[in-house]
């Protein structure tokens, strides 16, 4: 009969399985080569993560991608509700809201880090840029609380309040998303800002 081992049993009496492989136990503390390999492996993982890391100057492109994704989701959400497919409408609109919220976080991080980026060209495109940018900013500020209200009405089942407001908010939200992409293209692609 084996000797009783209180360490091998929990307070409830169930057996605790000791680690059985070297990877579960970890490197032998006396094996310098194993420590070096383990350290090299961790260093290699860190280097891979560093390559994935996003630089602050990548954020405008990421923001444009988020706005494009939001526009696509808004379009598909509109098509779904026109077809009376409430389940897909809900999915697409929640995805659009998620992309917009992620955009807002990314946009804020970028402008805290990089500050304001002035439009560098002084030609006819400058007028086009500001003709798109100013309504974009105003509509974004005005529309944001209404987007939250529309979502709240939908998520709480108040569809009699959701639908009439959504008919007004959807075009404004679509404009903000689309104009955000146009602002990006003008400032960062056309003008090289």
C-alpha cells in the first residue's frame, strides 16, 4: 500500500496530477542550454509582437479602413431591414456601431499623439477638402448622441421609437462614415499630409 501523500491530494480529497512533461515543468534549473533556449524563444516571440505593433502614423489608414467597414455594415444593415430581416439588420448595425466606436478610440489616440494635421496644399483641392471636412465634423458631433439613442431604443425593444429616429440618423451616419474616408484620401493620399 502506497504511503499517504497529503500534497498529492486537495482538501476535498481529489488527486492532483503532477506535471508529466518537461514543457509543463519548465527547464531544469541546472541546465544552462535549456534556459538559453527558453530565453531565446521568449525573445523571438517578443520580436514577432513588435513587428505587429502599430505605429501612430498607421492610425489614419486604420481609421479609413474602420470608416469603410462601417459604411459597408450600414449599407448591409439597410438592405437587411428593407428585406424585413431583423436578425441580420441587428448584426450589421451592431457591427457598424462597433467599427464607429473603434474608430473614435483610434482617432482620439492619433490626435493626442500626433496633434492636428494641416492640409498642406494651397490649390483648388484645399477648397474641396474643407467643403468635405467641415460638414463631416459638424455631422459627426451632432449625430453621435442620436446613434446611441437609436441603438438604445433598438436594444430595449422600443421599435416604435427606434424606426422613425433611425430613418433620420442612418443617412447622417452614412455621410459621416463616407466623408471620413474622403477626408483621409484627400489629406493623406492626395496631399501627402
